[in-house]
C-alpha cells in the first residue's frame, strides 16, 4: 500500500478521485454535496493506492481559520481494512490544531460507524428540501421579482438581509453566483421598494434557491411566502422542482419552507472531532 500527501493534484489524480467518489455515491446513494471542491485553495490531499497504483481511498482537508473540513471516500471492496484510519491518523498528526469537521449522509453507514468509534460530536444537520412546482400557485400582486446581476446592489442587499455575516462573506457569495452562467440573482420588490433578494441555480428540471432573505423592516408581512409562490409560478413552464438546503440551526427558515410545502429529501450531518 502507498500513501501520498499533496497540496495540488494532477488531472489523472482528480479523475481517479472523482471516479472513486462516484462509485461510493452510487453504492450508498450519497449526496453529491459531500464531494470536495478539488480546485479550492488551502487544501491537503492524502491518497491511498494499492500495489498496482489504483486509488482505493482518499482523504481531503479544507482549511477555514480554526476549522478543517474533512472529506473521505474508501472503495467498498477495501472497507474494514483500516484504510481510513491510516489516512486519518497521518492527517491528524500532521495538522493538530484546527477542529476537524465531517459531513456525513444518513446513508453512509460505514462512515457513521467510524465517527462513532472516534467519539465525534454531532453539531448540525443540513436538510435538502424539495418542492414540486404545481404551476397553480397564487401570484401575489404585492410582490415582484426582478433578475439582477449588478454586483454591488446584490452585495448591499445580501449584507442588509444577513447582517450577522461578515461583509467579505456576502461579497464572495454574490461574486460566486453571478459569475456562474447557470445562476442569477433576483431582487424582491413590494410597492416599488427593494425588500429582499435571492439567487437561483438552474440544473436540468430543478432550481436551487440560495441566499434568500428579506430586509428586517419588512419581515412578518408574508413577503417570503409570497416570493416562493411567485417564483414557483414563474418557473412552472420550464422546471419541476424548487430546492433549498437549510440547517436545523435556522429553525425559522425551516418552518417557512415546510409551511409552503417543501419536503425533506436528504439529510447531511456535521460531526466535530477535537
């Protein structure tokens, strides 16, 4: 067996990692959100190959200040042979300091068993919610949605809707979305005033909603529900589902989507190892 550590990957290594992750995802119906961004900065990769040089397990570390996000995949035929433990022990010994965070799908039974052995603490659950667009949603006349790609306007609105986020986070969030040709932002208006915003990511017959918020002075006026109804009606000719990912920490937003009719299709848990 051979273990290598790298901060940058070759194209062949990226392809091998993607193929291994795909095998694991197909085997256990895992969430695609659990796969690491192989081109993100501040990462380390630990690759475990067999005698023939075939990748059988990998672990990636993505560093964020005092935290480190861990992604790991092991080929189903090589599990329970200590592959993950070898990678994790080396990664942990060489990177003591940040808290290690794991994101785990409900279906990843082997991974959950390993985290229990490590005595990790579950800290948060993210839900993927899905709403089947009917095309008969009521169109509230008081709410209008306008596509927008004007960066500074969207950054200002995002910061005003989410003042708990640092300004640089709002900026990077907006920049990432408007640079994607399959995504766009929209501004919510009521009585001619800007009252909120949101972002849509278009994928086949689904639309993913993100960064959806209403300005504090306009909350508790049914604007969020009206916006979901208006957006669904506008999408109904071309798309079947509206999706959103939400944390159980955000109880108010979770209640909002459930009230509108979203259903949980996937749960991803975050575990902490210190």
